[in-house]
C-alpha cells in the first residue's frame, strides 16, 4: 500500500507547474496593469525603457501581458479550454524573447535578467502543459 504522505513524481511536476504559473500570473498581471494604468513618465521612473517606445506599443504590451496572465489561470478556474493555458504560456515566452532582443539591442544587460527568467518559466509551463 502506498503512503499518502509521500508525493509522487507526477504530483511534484503538477505542483511545480502550478507554482511557475502563479509566479507568471502575478508578474505579468501586475506588469500588464501597470503598463495600462500608469502614465509613461511614471512607468519610465520604474522601468526606464517605456519612454523610448511609442505609447501605443507600451499599452499593447500591457494588454498582451494581462491577457496572457488571465489565460494562465482562467481556463483552470472555469474548467473550460484547458489547452489555452499552454498557448498563453507560449505567447508570454515569445513576448519575453522579444524583450530579450530589445534589451540586448540597447545593451541593457541587467534588464535582460527578468525577461530571461520569466521566458524560461513560461516555456517550462507551456511544455509541461502539452
């Protein structure tokens, strides 16, 4: 008989995926709301780069990040279309890949670290949700 206190490898994988998803939901949800709600000068004080991009692109990024965060959690909460979580994660990974390229182009080494970490987490979630 199996001990219920010992977690199986499948349980660990599921837990790690959910932890990664929660981190992504919080990070992208907060950043998306910030990019949609704050003025460009306020965002520039926090992130430095929004002043070098057109306002519409900063707002569009905010909307995409918020949509990705919602796509990581709403299918699980509603029980509808769980495959959307995979595509939301891959979409966020692509967004972070573009962010990496942007920061690399501007020689912003330290700004690449959050993009890299979030991109790897999003890729992990997308692959594990396949």
